[in-house]
């Protein structure tokens, strides 16, 4: 996967995860029964982490390509 695709998909995942975090209380994720609220928070955290894991290497690769 080239750096443009990594950066794009990473940013999309970060935006989706952050929107999930922001709207969690208004959508009722915190009012779910105990195990389900943990699972939704865990999945949201994984989505954000995957996005960061794709976006940062993509940005580093684009900087290396510009410097060469």
C-alpha cells in the first residue's frame, strides 16, 4: 500500500473513531448493559488505533519521498 492510501484510510478510520467517541453519550453507548458498553468502547479504541497506525507511517513515508 502506498503512502497516499495509508494516509487516506488512516484518516478515515481516525475520523470514524473520533465521531464514535464524541457521540457515544448522545447515541446511548454509555447506557448499554455493562459488557456491551465495554465492547463498543473497545472497538472504538481499536478503530482509532488502527487509523493512527496507518496515518503516521503514511505521513512519514510521504516526508521521506519529498526529501529524496
